[in-house]
């Protein structure tokens, strides 16, 4: 079959590449054409555009590059219509992808499948109308989304397991009992994957751990999309050490961690590392207003959302301060009053995620539904 995939950022490229591998294993005749990145290209097929030409985040960057974005949308639609795939598989990135889904549905070109459901439970819930109208099959990697889509909106969804959880389990299984001998135990800093996140969060993380440097090795996980040179000005005068492209190894050795919100919170949980979620936003008062009046969720971290109660402390915007981060971190170090409780709660998160291998399960459903609908 002919599969057209669209991923608009680095995480989408990763997840889409794994799905492509699973599709190839189950469909030897698979042909791929895609908007995506280097990982997808390594699997094979024809890359039409690199996601770096699509990935504009935030109101101002989108506005400044609106002509380019609209040009890419038009190109994508025309390319799909010309290639005539058996299915278009959208991977997250809803601003772009839901527009493409609307076009494909209106033209009746092929079914539209959405792998990694848009997070409309947090923001822009009105998009459920577009999903119901334009998406034929929806795939989730977060267990609580089933109740949101099926229970609240009466729209069927496939929970296929969580790829991050699976990747950590595979890493731990392959690593076995191997460990790196350290002179001191380690505290990990995961300060985000974008420059603005790093700028807003890393200085406070460094300050909050400064008093622990004699007893602990403080190690920063460098994001693969950020040049090492960017971190230099933040690390100058500190004892913090930078490691790049080795986050899993770092977490496997860590005693505790300071983590910005995102997938990193779930990775840290899966490694059973007690964590503080730190997200410094400016202006903090604006975020407080948005959270009260527009955001639809109680928590910002995936760990708490999956558990449906506060497992990890979220120091976000107006609750964020160096002193608050320092105090919460100390409660999670060995002997701290919150450490064992958090580790116990992590087991419940792990259970809720399940054991499914998400790409394999999704590929199986994709193939079976396409074959069934083509009969």
C-alpha cells in the first residue's frame, strides 16, 4: 500500500519513523512519501519537505512566516492529490495537519488516520468538530485520552500504548546491569528542547542546585536540537556538566531530577527518578489567567495527567521560584519526606500506560482497517 505521512517536528519524526518500520514489517509492499525529517528518511521512501521548513511555533513566528506556511500547505495538498495514496497518516502537529485533513476529506482522496491524537483536551477543544468530520481513525498514546474522546465526545479512539514508555523499557532491558561508576551520585537537569525554555528555566535550576555540588554531580541533558555552544553562557561559573544526546543514560544513573514540562517528565518517571517539574513562564500572571479561564486540564505534566492526581510537584509560572525548586528537590533526595511516596506513585503510572508496543499495534490496526474497508 501507499502511505503518505506528515510530521511537523522532531518528536513527530521520531514516532513516525518507528511507525513506518512497523508498517514495513507488516506490509512488505509498503511505499512511503512524507513531510518529515531525517529519521523518517532513514527508513525509506520519498521526503517531499523537511519538517524544519514547517516548524514555526508561537504567534509571532507563525505570523511572520505565514506566506511560507500557506505555500507548504498548498504544495502538500497538491502532492497528495497527485500521488493518490491509500491513506494519509497525520502525526501530531494539529495546526497544519487538520487543515490537510479537511482538504483530503472534502476531495474524497483517501482515508485520513491520525497517529498521536492532537492534545485538544488541554487547548482548543473546539477542534473536535474537525476531527469528527475529517479523521477516519484516531490513535492515542495517552490512556486518559480514551475517556476524553469516547466518554465526553462520543468519538472512537484506539489507545495503542505509549512509545516513550516502550523506548525506556527497551533501553533498560538492553542495558541490563551495566552501570557507570561515579564518584558522586547525580542530579539531572532537563531544561527543555527550545532556546526560550532553556533561557527561562536553566539559570534557576543551576542556582537551586548550587548548594549540592559538593555531594552531588549536577549534570545537564543537552537537547539534540540545541548547539552545545548555546549552553556555555549559562554554565559559566557553575559546576554543572553538560552531556549531549545521552538523556536515557543520564536518567538511568540519576538520584533526582529537575525537569521542564513535556515528554521528559514521563521519561523521568519511567526511569523511577523522583522529579520536580519546573516551568518558568513570563509573564506568570498571564499564565495564571489563562490556566483559570482557558486551559482545560488540572496539570501540565504528563505524569500527573496519567495518574489523575498530583504525583510530581509542578512549580509553574507564579509558583516558580529558586527557593521553591530548592525546597522541593531536597524533599526528594535520599531520606527526604516525599521520595518514597513518589516512587510508589510512579508504579501506578507505569501500570496505566500498559505494555503495548505502540507502533506495532498502530500498524496492525491501520492495515486491518484499510483491508476491511477496501473489501
